[in-house]
C-alpha cells in the first residue's frame, strides 16, 4: 500500500512539474490577497519555474527559500525511490529529522518575509 502511495506521489510531482515548466499553472497567494503584504512563500512558484529553466540566480532573487525546498524535494525523492525498492520507511525518518530544526525554519521564514517586502514581490 505504501509503495503505491509513493508511486502516485512521484507521478503527481512529475505532472505538477510539467505544468510548472510550461507555465500552465498560476497559484495566487491567499495571504497576499487578504492582507496585501507578501508571505514568506511568495515567489516560490516563480523560483521553482526558474530552477526548472536553470536560471538559479533569478530563482534565488524571487525567494531564497528555494534552496532548502529544492534540496528537500531532491532528498525526499531519493528516499522515496529507496523506500519503494527496499520496502523501508526512510522518508518519515528524514522528515522527522528535518522538522526537528523548526527554530531554524522559523528564522528563515522571518528573513524571507523581510526580503520579500523589500523586493516588493
């Protein structure tokens, strides 16, 4: 059952990646729509599109949080493939380890909010 879930998760990522790559999807920021200030995640969709086009500096300009997001997605996908092959539960271990650093994440979110307001994203 877990293998099937992981398989569909990877298929969803590939499908969503193609939609992003072709600029066929636009996700509005609900936080910015309601409060009229950018959230810490504003610009991440544009940054991911730029990463997919190999424009890394432009992606970092849109939102520097793209670096940990891409690294997280990369390692998560590697662990998912290993879990499918070896039938283990490494993904949950990885996620628990990463989110045990919640204070660092909070600091990065605050810093991202300040940078987004400065850039006017």
